[in-house]
């Protein structure tokens, strides 16, 4: 059973060999097949964890003995939730890849598989060294996806993305090295660092805290370090937006969670971080109201949602932590759906300007209803994973911050208004319907149904995750 973790991470990298050997016309088939197998393996890991009642799995082998460094993977409740999310989003993106990317197929699918393997590795890496390595590889792959396959201003957006990413990664690396040198024996192991956390000097903890907070705030992102996100989403291809919002933003949230576990001093600054996340949540929600581009509007809702995740983590209790992981799961699935539909509208109508697309429900009622269900799921409708996430987060936030813990609900209400306004303007105005330029692919419908089905499944059966220790 332990080797399943190795298979999940290494399979996308191993698939690069047949990707290189077979004719390029098979590249999408290989990508879809590999992503499906990874999803199946992850589903088995979930089944095993649920039936056994524990997700405490780990595998390790010596990598550099002189540095006390192993190639180690681990699975716990938090990483299990994010592992399932990652495998679902990548499989959904692989299904529609051919519909949106129609040139340099083999290069795209090679980048796609590397990004998938690295993203999976981030969430189950057992030490901060490989957490950083996988993080960095995924970021570089996303840069190439935007740079090579993005829209008209892709060069500007991709360079802005990589500059912010390099800054985030550099701060993360410095913090990791400081932690490594602050404990005896020196170690990158997450569990060992948590166990030795009380021996880390307070000054070192404070420096690492500052480095990590800035790094993770860039990646989540959080105001005022968020400006790269709307630009990146506007220019990224649809599958790139699905992966970026659905998976890569969670690197920052998961890193923040690990930071609170490793650094005892973080508890002293939890209230200040809560206030930063609170402001970011409400600010980005208000900015969302003024957007005229569908992708930019959805991008700003991501900032609001990740701010709510930050609120859950800063609560520093079981409800807050579990709610934050569940919120990242729901956001990853649902935001991938919203960007999938947005990209489909761009393909169908040739624009993403809200004022230029009307009456989508008249031409494509199925896609319209899937988007509407996705909006309800994003806002925490009962029977979706978003409802469970919000319930847990705000129970934890009230326990930690009192009634002030409910204030982020204002941000959720505002983005709800923005999304329903979007639905009314773009989807429901059938009397002013605009005719599409291109046909709809069945692959889009299949991918959207998969994403909706997953958020409903884990909304109806939260015990699949929450009963696992």
C-alpha cells in the first residue's frame, strides 16, 4: 500500500518516455490515460484511508545521507484532501485539453504531465526540501503554459507571473534553510521539525515567519500581493486557468498550514494575520463588482475564497484547519469548473467581455445550468463541499475570534452578488441572445459534470474525509 504514493507522484514523470517515443497524435491520449490512472490510484488511497480509519501512510528512501535528506512521501488528512482535489482537477483538464490547445500538442502535454506530477508531490512531500522542489517545478511549468499557449498579452502576464513566483520561491527557500540549520540534528523532515519546534530560537522563528508569510501570501494570493493573478488568468489558456486556480493557489494555503504547525511563534501573530485575510477577502470582493471581463471577475473571487481559507488556518483549531482544507478542496474543484465554462464561452463567442455575450442559456442550456450550479457550490450551498467548508471554518473562526470571525461572510455575500449579476447578464438574457461562432464539445460537458459530481459527492458524504485521522 505504501508504494501507491510513489506511483501517484512518479507516474506522470514516467509517462514522459512514451510521450517522447510515440507519435504526437497520441499525446492527448497518453495525458488523459495517465491522469485517469492517477485519479484511480488516489481514489484507492481514499478508500483505504476511509475503511482503515487512518491516512497515516509514509514511504522513505535515502537521498543524500550527508544532509540527513530522504526522498520521503507521507499522507495525512490534510494532504489526502488536497491530493484528491489535484487528481480530479488535472483529469478534468486533460479531458478538455484537445478542445482548447490545438498546436504543439506533444510539448503541451509534456508540460502538463510534469506540472501534474510536481503538484501531486507538493501535497504529499514529507520534507520541506522536496516540498520546495516540487513547488518550483510546478511554477515553471505554469509559466510555460501561459507563455506558450496564452492569449494576446501572454508574454507580459507570464513574465509578471514568474517574477512574483521567483520572489515567493526565494523567500520560501531561505526560510527552509534557516529551519534546517536551527535544529539538531539538522533535518528537512516536516514531522521532525514539528517535534523539535520548541527548540528553534525565537528570533529564527520570527524571521522564518516573516519569510513564509510573504511567500505564501503571494501564492494564495492575498492583498496587496495579488496583482499577478487577474493578469495570469486573463491570458492563460483555459486548462492553464483550471490548473492555476484549482491547484497551484493551494500551495500557499497548504504552506501556511504547515507554517502554523512548525512555528510556535505563529500563534502570537494569528490575530494580525486574521485581519490581513479579512481585509483581503472584503477588498477583492468589492473589486470583483467592477470587472467587465469574465475571467478577471472569477479570478477576484479566488482571492476572496483564499482569504477565507486563511481565516480558517489562523483560527488554529481543529474546526478551522479541517475547514480550510475542505475549503481549498471545494474551491479547487469549483473554480476549475467556472474557468472551464469561461474558457468555453471565449471559444464559442470569441470574447470574454461581459457586455458582448448574451443569452447563453438559449444556445447552451446544459453548460449554463452547470455554471449556475457551480456558482451555488462556490457560495456554500448545502449538499456541496462548500457548505461543509464554510460551516467548519466559521465555527473555528468564532471560537478563535468571537463574532469578528463572521466578518469574512461579507466577502462571500459580495462575490455572490457579482456572480449572480454575471449569470443574469451573460446567461439569462435570452431576449438579446448572441449567436456563437463555434460548436460546443462534449468533452467540456463531461469535464463539467465530473467537477460538479465531485463537489456534490463530498458535500453529501463529508465523512469520506473527516472520519479519517
